[in-house]
């Protein structure tokens, strides 16, 4: 849930929205309750079915999702997606919690100062190096995490966001050799 709450384009999140009714391949009426539904700033809705990877085949969810997409039942979201532990990793969840909490205690003045500073970045830089040259310690770290959550900065790699994490501006090309440093 934090992964969605940490996204700047998500304006509302519904836990177990009302069930969607559809017909299976034998034309029997069926219903499915999604785990979550996100409403985006643009007005679109995305419904999420969350399953353990080893339960996907047995549950028949892939076929059910395809049928719902084809039938577009009343009340159904604009998009319906399946998420498993391949998508919801421990690191992504921990980073999302960090972004959510940083945004909860967001200091707009610090974020604006950090934004102005990071706009001068070329390539990638470690968070700790950015903090040494800008807003130090926790206030600077929190402001940088807010910029990551806002999508203005991109962490390099799939690990936990930390002082050692290299970041780059969104849209700036980064070569694999830079990432490995």
C-alpha cells in the first residue's frame, strides 16, 4: 500500500473496493474483489489484484483479469493489474515507507532549496555528497527523499535508499558504467 501512497500521481486509495461482476468462459456470473484501487490525479482508476507468485496459476487470476478487461463490467477501473512479490519487493516497500514518512513531515522550504541545488547535478551523485554541499543531515536527507517521491530525482539501483545511494535527475541518461560506481 505504501508503494502507491508514496506516488505523487495517486490521489486516493481504496482498500478492497466493491466487487466487479463478470462472466467466465462458461458464461457463469462471477465476481472479483480487488485488493486495492488507486485513483490518479488524471482521474483514471487502477485496480490491483495482489497474489503470491506460487498462487497465481492455481487462482486463475490471469484469466479472470483478461475476461474483465474484455468485458469492461460496470464500475470496473480503467486498468486492472496483477502484482506479486516480484513487483512488491522488500526494498521497494521500505523505500515507499521512507518516502511516505518524509512527505508526512515535508518542509517545503527545504525541498525547494534542495530542488534548486539538485538542478545543477550532472550525471549521478551519492546522497551523502549532495548533503555535504547543500542542506546537511536529516533535514537534507528528508528533502532529497521528498524529491525522489516527487519523481524529480531517481535513485540508481534497486536497493534501499540510504546516504550511499547515488541519484540522478529524472530524464538524464545514465550509462551502466556510472551506475556500477
